[in-house]
């Protein structure tokens, strides 16, 4: 194998490794409270997103989501009654490049509505 082929293999392996690490860092699995950014925001709308997600739009035009929330037994009508036009506390897992928009925990007035945290 000549030097050019070895260099190409090394570069290709390096790029694949970097991509693997990048995508692995974007996967949220078993979040912990101390690995989250805590955000307070007023919810102005709730809707179903793709793949059974539940999306929450805030008064600052940010959109956060509960991954597969509808599959987890959450109900849009019930959530509307509990959080619409109220200030909520969100725990957002911190990824390599900052906080995600994935909701690990949602609370209103210290009442936890949804959580992924293990007890």
C-alpha cells in the first residue's frame, strides 16, 4: 500500500470517527437533572409534532418538545388545561454544542407534569 492510499484511509477513518462522536453526542439517553439547563417560559401553544412528539411554543418564539409524548400517555387536551398561558419550568439536556430543545422534565408551580428522570 502506497503512502497516498494510507493517507486516504487515515483521513476517511478520522472523518467517520468524528461524525460518529458528533451524532452520539446528540443522542439523549437517560438524562440527569445536573446535566440540564433549567429554563422558565410561558407556553402560548401546544401541538402534535412529528413522530408523536408534543411541541410547546413559548412567548419567546422558542419551540421545545417531549419526544414521543403522545406514545407515553400524555394528552394534548390535558396539557392545554395544565400549561397553556402559564409559566413552566423546563429541564433541557445539555449537548456538546449547548442545550437541546428536548424536554427532560416539565413542571408548573413545582408540580411535575412530565419527567424522564429516574427516581
